[in-house]
């Protein structure tokens, strides 16, 4: 029987990413896998803004750290035995399927079908699409159409998002 040993889950703070995260927890528990949680800070999106606001990169890093801490706690409380957190910088489309897979030894990447950046998705394609195209391992793209109406995020809550703007 095939067992995944290292699962990489990409999160961005969206409700959809948290739904994918819950599915990744279930897979990690069934396979007794290590779960690596990654948030890639897309430096291209705030490079021009940083000329006006020097604190933006620190705020992005603080947001990512709090987000990953919340997801780590959730995974551990739900029975995942080994959790790793990764914050990286650059384009999520290249970092997740290439650099992060090598770094973690991932044999499965999980991600939501959609995330926070709808404008970029419309113009140049989604991060999940890039992961599927370039990943050297299996990819689970969690369809957000299956997200139950009663699903309530635990980590990526409205309060959390508003607090970290």
C-alpha cells in the first residue's frame, strides 16, 4: 500500500486553504506522515509598496509566523505527530513545487484550488495550477466547491485576518 511520508501543505490565510489544511491533516494521520506547512510571502506583490511603507515586509513576516503557529497547533491537537513550518519569500508558483519539495522531501503537496489573490489568478493563472504543472510528486488540489456551508475556519478567521492587516 502506498503511504505518503512527507506532506507539504500550502496556506495563505484563506478559508479555502484552511479547508485544504483539514484534509491534509486527515491524510497525514492516516499515513503517519510528517506535515510541512508553508506560507510563501510573495515579495513581488509588495516590492513597489515598500518604497512608501518600510514596515510591510516585517508585517508580512509576522502574519506568516502567526498563521503557521496557528496551523501547527491545530495539526498537533488533531493528532499529527510531526509538524514543520516554513516561511519563504518569492513567487509561490516556483517555490512550492520546486524548492519546498526538495527541502521537505515531500511526496504529496496539498493546496486549495483558490486562495487570496483573485486578481493574479485571473491574469496569469493560479498557484495551484502552477503546482500541478511543475511538481515532481503527487498533488492534491482541494476543490473549494466542496467546502461545506457550515465550515468555520479555526485559524484563518475574520478576526485574525482583520487583526493582521
